[in-house]
C-alpha cells in the first residue's frame, strides 16, 4: 500500500543527518554576519499580497506565476513570502527603524515559498539567508555587502569564488538603455521567443534574462550580424559611473575576485547601481547560489522617505547541495556518555545521567534491558565513554568507566568520575553525581 501522505510536491523534509551540515553552515554564517555588525530580524511567513506585488514588480515571474496567494477566512489578500527583502523593508518602516540611528544592518534566515517547477536545486519551499544594509548610499556599503557575501561562502569552505558584478545605473539610465537595446534587437524581433517579444514591449531589459537558446544566441552576439550588444555600463552618467568605479576599486583593494557581467540586470524600477551574483557550475541549470544588489528606490516604493539600501540573499538549499557533494559533513555529533546499569543498580542510572547532562550529552537504556544489550546500544549510539554501575562497585561508591576509543577501562570512585570523563571526552566542566 502506498503512503497516504507525502510532503507536498516541491517540498522536502530535512532529516537529522542532513541537518548537521545545515546547522554548521548556519552557525558559521551567523558568526560572519555578527562580525560585520548585523543583527537578526524575523518577519512573518506571510504578508499582504500587495507588498510583494509592489516590490517584485507586477510583470515579474514571481508575481505572475509563482506566488502562493490566498485569502484568509476574513477575505484578506495574503501571500506566503517569496523572498525576504520586502518584509525587512516593511518592518523597517513599520517600526520607524530609521529613527533609531540612520544605518540599519539586518540579517534574516528562513523558508521562502515560490510556486515554480521543481527540479534539482529548485523547490517550492526553500531557505535563504540574507542581509540588508539600509540607510547608506555610499559605495562602501556595496563593497562591504559583497565582502560579507563572499566571506560567508569562504567560511563554508568555498574557495576561489568569483562574483559576477554589474551596475544597473538608475531608472532613467535604464530607460534610455532599454530603448537602445530595443533598437539593437529590432532587426531580429520576429525571430525572438514569444516571451522576449512581449518583454521587449513592456520592459526590454528583461529580455537579457531569457534562457531561450535562440534568444541567447542573439544576445551573446553569436548570430545575425547584430554587432556588439550595447552595454548598460557604457551608458552610465557621471555619478553612476563614479559609484561603479568606486565599487570595483573597493573590491580590488580587498582582493575579491570578480567578473563584470553586463548581462546581469534586474529590470525593476527600484534597483540601482550595483548588482551581483555567484554561481556554481556543479548545480547545472539552477546554478545561482545567491545574489544581491542596491535598491535605492524600494523603501520609497513602499511609501517611506527615499532611503537607500543594499542587500543579498543566499539560497541555502543549493549551497548545502554543493557542500554535501564535496563531502562536507558539518558539525560532529557531541561526544556522548552512556550509562549502563545492572538489575540492582538500574534505579541509580537515571539520576546519574541527569547530573551528567549538566555537562555532557548523556544517555541510558530507557527499557532497562540486560547489560549486554545496553552495551551494544552504547556502541551503536557512538558513545565516547561508557559508565557501568556494577553492583559490587556501586556498593563501594565506585563505577567502571570505559574509554570507547582506546577500549581501556578503569574503576574510579564516584567523586573522581567528572575528572575521568573530562579526560576521555576532551572537555572540562563540573558534574556532581549525587
Ligand atoms: P532570488 O531571491 O531570486 O535573487 O534568489 C536568491 C537565491 O535563492 C538564488 O541564488 C538561489 O540560490 C535561491 N533560490 C531562489 N529560488 C529558489 C528555489 N525555487 N529553490 C531553491 N533555491 C532558490
């Protein structure tokens, strides 16, 4: 008989074995974020649909096809969050965080939901860890953001990471560039995919996101004698060019490897200046591990005062896939003490275990089976030390301690147990066995 219930399509359970890697990665990321002065923020898993519709752009795939939109019992129009930035900016405004000092450095982690077509590295529920630096327009904020982004990957053991960077200028620059792009593609307009033809009308920059092989051939200049594609970075005005130059100089000064990717554009109006992204080829089609950029128009679009911001988000599921394929195991399980009782001493086992648990991970046989079965369980659970409460020893105030790595065992007085265990477990601490 088939299982009656399974995790919904595009979702999955993360089991304890796999989570060791996640917990390790989240811990390291948190450390890096804290060293950069970021504080955590937790926002709701669902928000007003309108918040995302406005910030992700009505014409974007996320809004048009991928949003988990629903009405609650009072008919409120809500959506499961597809990303974190909109919620963080909403919270920033709602709690007047601009008044608490100009700069806010916030990070978040948690599940995001998008109704996409599931495949390797692409889920309907996936997790992101992200950071937002709100209130500073200067290029150093972009540089620090990219450094933070890279340092998280480096903490996870990613080496020689190359970040793709670009400048998307300002909305005015993009409008002019969009016209130039439209004119450049005009001769092949009829040969473009239907999606791209439509995008060319509404928002020409989004044609650059096309994955259609025919479109890609035109865009990469492999076809039809179009000449080189006009580049947004060549259309920057003086102030946007100064920002772009400063960002690159800052990355150079930090020794961060980057490639300029003129095709890395985000079509939405509130994006400005720096855009960046990192990929890992081992993931195939869904290769983006994370990305970010500056969004100086976003908070204003939400009804706030014009407030600059820059941020990124990293897709944890994909990063963990890559790490698991490379054999990264994550946190080692804690060393464990297993206490074995005999018939006459079994009732002393749980009190001793409870005392040990003040300092160590400690376990015992909940079913109080025979000594051999208990010893076998201790081995199976990977115990580092086993404490045996032998009947005779216990009467003398002693216990037998076995070092499972070396296989040696020793009888010690109860008072000497903490010291003996500390040596075996490689820890220091106090434990009082009553
Ligand atoms: P985005 O918010 O679209 O810029 O995505 C940021 C990162 O989240 C991407 O680089 C991916 O690593 C990850 N991501 C986005 N969508 C998905 C998805 N459906 N499944 C898994 N990871 C995703």
